[in-house]
C-alpha cells in the first residue's frame, strides 16, 4: 500500500506546492510510482506538472462528491512514474458538500483506498488553510511534511498547524506522524534566518530535514514551463537539494 504524505502549511507562499511537486518528481525519477493529489482549489500542483485544468476529464472535486472514482480521475503526466488527480476552482465549494456527508473528515481516505496499492507514494498538496479540506487530507495521511519559510511569523503558523495535527491525530487518525519540517527560501547569510533555524532546532531538531531549500530564481521559473525542477534544470542546486530531501523522506516513511 502507498505511503500517503500530506504537504501542509496554512501560511501561503512558503514553497508548499513547489516542494510537493518537486519531491514527487524526484521520487518518481528514482523508480517509485507516485500519485499527486491536488487538494488546493488554486490548482498550482496541476499546472506545475503541465496538466491542463480545462481539458482534464475529471478532477478531485468530482471524486470527493461521488461523480467519478479516483481511478477514473487519474492523469498520467509526462514525467517518469508520476500521476496526478488534478484540481480546479470547483474545489473551492467542496467544504459545503463535505459538511453534508457523514464522516466527512474520512472522505478522502475512503476514496484513496481502492487505488492505494497501485502506488508507492501518494502526495497530497493541501490548501493554505486549516479548514475541512486540510483536515480530510491529514485524516487520509500516514504523515505530514511541513514546508516552512525562514521568517518570524512562520513560527506562529507552525504552532497553529501542530495543534491541528494533534487534534486530527486524537480524533480521526492516530497513525498520523510528522515526517519532517522542510526549510524553504533559505538564506543562511540573513540574521533572521539563523534565529528561526535556531528556534526550530531548539524545539523540533529531530523533525528538521537535513537539507534546506535555498531561495533560487530557477524554482520560480520552472512552474511557468509546467516542469518540476529535476526536469527543468537537472544540474541546478535546487535539483540537488530536492534530491537530498527526497532520499531522506524515503528513509523516514
């Protein structure tokens, strides 16, 4: 059965989707079958693997409300061992639909069970919020990766997210674990970066991935081509960093 990993941070602009897409592609390149679930109505993970939101026959919203199965919504990307269930803006209204369902927090878990054996990893790109979509994603997951920008307000957001994870673990998913905290947009020359890293190490040293993702223009450029970084620029520093994190992630879960 696939290991299911949610990528979550309620603060936007922290490199969550970038990390989810690039780690999925890196692990696919290593020979593992990976499924991306785009649970963000913005659909950036869908765009990031060059899948058209307009031309896909089905999407994750239709799966969640029972209009099609997860298997019917699978789209094989142009990248090795990488599939996606895409998202569209329709997903923005799904919280109302989920609220009408019994055991709504377990809905995503239920729909993934029939296809779980087809993959080695299922990565869920959560929206930048702590609403019902994120709770459903955490309920379906074996673990969660927390991409985190190196700035002061990120620490406040981390505390809120850890409280949500704790509640989900207590009420609906006792197996949920923190796979790791991934530092993004890292600049080791900045004093603020060093302060944030010191704070994280003080409280969560065992959760921190060894390799941070440094701030690089190429990481912002790659999505505009619909290419994960390991395909867009295979020899870039960003590719090497995500490869290191991918190796560590595979050892952790």
